């Protein structure tokens, strides 16, 4: 009995070892250098599993340690992943050979995450084409002008909220991510769902869109664990029946969409929000959209508009606080342009704030919200690096684009650690390496909500800088340390700033 048990244990361990190491020589066999430090079964993501580093930081480390190679292989647990390190290869994957890399690598289980599974980021083929067409329609210049009316209302609410916090003291301290997450959640509730998100209502904070977003997007150890399972180890997520969007949030979004969309389909009163644009498109096409898909599009609008935009805003504000000369220059531009339009926040006014575009771009370069893109090879193809490396990429192979590494590579950026918005000036911008700067991705699958994101970011900054100054609070830990228990770039201890009214 004991011998049989020992024999079974030995067989189990041998089978386990074979399973964990079966791909250990995958890259060597293909003549592609492999990153150092792989562990059996975990690959190169031990620091991610132990929450010491984010995926972005792990990818940046691999990028920096393999400077002599155009591409390098590594392992996401036991899955071989190819990292493309030079802009020309990035261009090949995202644009030139898009037909061979047209899908994002992450696949969502529709039974566990039905709303996320219909998110345009995760779908492909005809479903992706249809979704992109609808969202492109919603984010055209003409319709962004419509959505801006709702954004302006939130800007006024933000101003009232800050003024109330200021009181008579003359200054107030805010954690920037929290403040701007309330702003973007309120924008999304109005421009996306056509309802009051209650984000600046302290008495009803638990009912707010901000609270719903925090329930699954806040950088906590639990949320990061869920992210790791869903995005990096989907089979385990299936086994443990774990989804990214909690059931409470799922029910919350569905209930709102059912109520609002049915009301919009019946009435003819024009509204300035995303759902109205979808109803208008339904009428133009003469066919009702599937409610599940429509809900997924709106949730996508929420996630993209809430989390990433608030992160960008908080890092722009942080960079302005530690670079007062840039802050003052940007304030002068915002006030000067607004004065041309009689103090009104218009679509044309925001387009004229070109220095603001430079500041936002430079902030996104230094602190990208998500530091990598993950594609998948959909048709076997060959990649050739400038160093002579050639890789025959098998169908199904994940391809990683290291945004964080590219954004800080001194080969493409002079003094990459220095915050310098002038590097994106019209005179210097033309000489930049396009595919070394990817805040919204690139190619046919570039973020379709990019223009909406920039619209709300610029509107918020223009409103804020016209009225307030920012200085860094001693609570902010410098130098910034990125917390390991999050899937987006988040600073340990938060980003704290002291806000004062502009003396006019």
C-alpha cells in the first residue's frame, strides 16, 4: 500500500514537472534570446504573483535587460510570449501586418464576465467591426460637441465641490486620483448613462458611480488578484469561477441600461449622452441593438472613461505640481484661449489649447497608465529585427509591446526621466519615433475612446487651472514608487496636492 502510494506520488511529480517545463526551451529552439530568471511553472512573473511589481514593471525590466536584441522571449507562467523591442517591429504588429496580429491576447469567459466579454477591447472579427463602427460614430467631432455639454456641467460641479471644501481656509488638500476619479465617474454617468452619478455627493457616496467603479477597479490586493486570474491565468479563473466585474456591479449597470434605453426608445426629446447617440444610430439603421451588447458598450465607456482618464488626470496634476513653471504656462494658455471664447468652454477652445496637448502627452510618456499592450498572432508569420534576429511566430503566440520601456528608452528620448512638454512641440514632434510613444495604442485597434478621453481631460484641466493652483503635499512619497498590487500605474501612498484658489 505504502509502495503504491509512493509510486503514485512519484508519477504525479514527474507529470507535474513535465507539464511545468515542457516549454522551457521554446525560445532557444527558435533562435530567439530568452530573458533570464524564469522559474518552473511561474516563468518570469514571480514578482507579479507576489505583488512586488506590476506586469508593466516586470516587462520594463525584461526590456531594459535585453537592450542588444530587437525581440526577446519570456514566459507568462508556462506560456511563451514574444516581446518586440524596437519601434519598427511594433509598427509591423500594430499596423503593417495587422491581419496577422488583429486580436488582443486576452480572452474573456462570457459565462463569468458577460459584459466584459462584449467589450470592444476583447472581441474580434465581425463583432469587433460592428462595435468599432458604433463607437466611432459616437466619438465623431460632431457628436463629441454634443457630449461636451454634459462634460461642462460636471466641470461646474467639480468647481462647486472644490470651493465648498476650500471654505474660508484658503487651501485644501486632495488625493488627486480620488478627486479626479470622482470627476471622471460623474462625467461617465452623465455622458454615458444620462443619469446623476452622485460622485460629489458625500451624503450618498455609497450609491455613487465612483463607489461602483472602486468596487472592482480600485488598486487593492484583492482586485489585483482577480486581474491576475482573469487576464494572465484564465484557466484558473474558470476553475474558481471568478469574473472581473462583480455581480453587484453587473446588476447595477444592467438595471440602469434597461430603464434608460427603453425610455429613450419611446421618447423623442434630444439628450446629450452616449445612450442617446446609440438610439439615434438604431433609428438611422432601422434595427434595435441587442441589449446585452449595448450594455457592454456602455460599461466599456464607463471603464475606459473612468479609470484610465482619472489616472492620466492625476499624473498630469502631479507633474504640474512639481513643475510650477509648466503649470503657470499652461494656466496662461487656458485663460487666454477661454477669453477668446468669452470664458466659455467650447470644443473649438479645447482644440486650440495645444500646449495642454504637449503636457498631457509628456505626462503619459513618463507615467503611462498601462505600460504594455498584449496582442496575439492570428496567422503564422515571420518577424525580422534590425539586428538580424528572425522569428517564425506560430499562430496563437502572445506578442507583448512594452510601452513603459519604449517610453523611457534614451535611444528615442533625450533625458527620458526629465518632464519636458516641449519635446511634443510642433517643431520637435515631427522628429519623434512614432511607435515609441503609444499612450492609446496604434493601428486599426487604437483606443476608439481616445478623443472622448482627451476631451474630458482637457475640459477638467482648463476648468481647474483657471480657478486653482496646485502644489505638492508632503504626504506624497518621493520618489514615486509604483504599488505592486494594481494592474494600472498607481503610486504607493497616493498623489497628494494642496489646492489654493487663484487670486484674481
